[in-house]
C-alpha cells in the first residue's frame, strides 16, 4: 500500500478558534434562565435605557413586534398571538403616562420579544452540529435585549431577526400570506418541520447547502444562491443525515471503501466466479481495518463463500482509478456519521428525477466545478499518490438538510416526504 501524503492540511477548528468537534457549550449560561429573571436583571442590574419607550412609545417598533407575534405560529411559536394581545394591552395602559404603567409595558414587550427570539433560535431537531458555533447563536435573554437596545433602527432590526435567513423567510412568508388569504391560520405541520430544518442556515456569508429533499447542492453567498448542481443523496432506508460542519480540505485520488451490502451482493459473488483476476481488474484489496495505513489481507485466506452468505464481513478497499466509485475527488468534513461528498464515474443517474439512491453519502454532478468554488481555482491533483489532501483557502461551512417545502409562482407546495421526517424528526445515534 502506498504511503499517505498530506499537503498543508490544517487542524480542524484551529483556523477559526473553534471548539473541538461535537463539544458542548461550556459558558454556563443559556436560554434556560427564566425569561422573567433575565428581563428583570437587564433593567434592574444593568440600569439600561428603555428599548420600546425611549423618549416616548416607539409606535413603529411596537407595531412591528405585535405583527411578528401574531404571525409567530407560522414560526412554530404557538404562544405568539397571546403575547401579542398582552403587548397591545400593556401599550394601551402605558398611554396613561404613569411611570409604573410605562415600566410595566416596557418589561412586557421585552419579555415577549425574548420568548419569541429564543423560540426561533432553537437548534434544529435531529441535526448533528460538528461545532457548537454552527448552532443558532444569541439565545440568552440579556444578549437578546442588549443587542436589540443597540439597534440603529428598532423596526428594521426586529424584522431582520424574525426573517432568520432567506430560505426561511420565503417559506414562512408565503405560507402566512396564503393563510391570511384563505382565513385558515393554522400552520401546516409540514411547514413547521421544514422551517425547523432550515433555521440553522446562515443569513450571511459563504456556505454550501446539500438538500436531500430535492437532491440538489447549492452554493450561497450572503443569502443568495450563486450556483447549483444535482447530487445523489441517501435512499429511504439509508437517509443522508442532517449535519452542520466545516470543510477544511479536499482529497485527490481517494480510495473507496465498499459498504458491507455491496461486498455481500456483488464483490464476493464476483470473486467466487472470477477469482483474483476480478479483484485485480477492479483494484480491490481486502484490508484489516479502515485506518489510514491498514494491513492488507491475502485474498486466498478469506472465506468468500461466508462473505457472500453474509456470515463473514469483509473490509474491501478500492484503489484510485477510472473504476473507483469515488471518482477523482472527495470532499470530507468532520462528522460522526462518516458522511462526505464525492465525485463519481457514473453520471447517468444524475438524469433521473429521483436521485435518492446512495448509502447516505453525497455524489456530486460536477466535482471540478465544486472544487473550483472551494479552492478559488480549478482543482489539479499534485500527484498520483492516493489520498492527497489539499487545504482550502478558508474553512467553508457545509449544511446537509432536507427541504420538502418549496415556493413556485408564489405558492407553497410540498415534495414527497421520502424520509418521513415531515411527520417525525430524525434521530441519530450520535445525537
């Protein structure tokens, strides 16, 4: 086996000062602090200026807050309309001009806003966050109020926070408009499931999105899609997980590790029919483990009949080459499910409407175009050695999600729920 060669690979997390993968937050503070306590502390301990009644009632901001809360069931926050009524009542009482009424209204509005923001900043159910920084940030009561108080334009700030990101805003606002038009103000559970799955996406910056609902990959810059391509994603029995991570490098000339069911159904029977000639023609080796420097096992000493029967479980590695199922490029990123993106020599399947065909990993339609976007130049292998890793100019956030809701011609519709996650959130062993 050839020695692994690495080209300028950074240690994941170092470049951004990130916590180690899958580390838990350790600041000791969170949204678990009761809202009433957080609001009282904000005003009594910090002695801050009013947010909503600074120099009189901010009518535009109060109207914006009320509108957001009335719409909040379409954010998955069912308590919104009740809080909106409390805001309206407290604001009307504050019109008396009495100091105690204004103080009470100020705190009622802040409490309602904190509860709403904490609701829309909950982590996505079932999503694996390889780094805590990729979870929705800013859900502490004091953080929410301090940031709100510092906003140059309070109405504009409220709107921007409630919009979450461009995909979220489009889905929710379309559903809300249709609900108002029809008079049915009960949100579709499918909408709420989709909003939960996209709430973790950034509003700004550069990131890569893989959607197994449509089997599409989209490249984003500051909330706007700048390129897209088809992908092959996980089948119904082996879905592509929900993952948020960072991509640090790409791998040229990757090995391919055959999944157990293909060893049983294809490789072992073909060896029994074709012997060593079959293994050599396909570049297959039997190895002891999945480490970077595994021990190669003599195929003559393997129980191939047992492997074909599913009684013996073999680890088969395929060398780089024209038949390699990984193609010429692999796009790995830290995650506990060993999911990655990769090239493929078989492009015929990209013409299919249903592209949920993989074992969970993601095959990309145009690996060179994706590599160009990640690297800033066309990818070119620095050599023929297997598993050559080349660091990206900067870590790139990657999100794997599942979007079945879509907007076409201003109307909301839904794709088939192949994974069943619109009905029940996904569960992964690593969560």
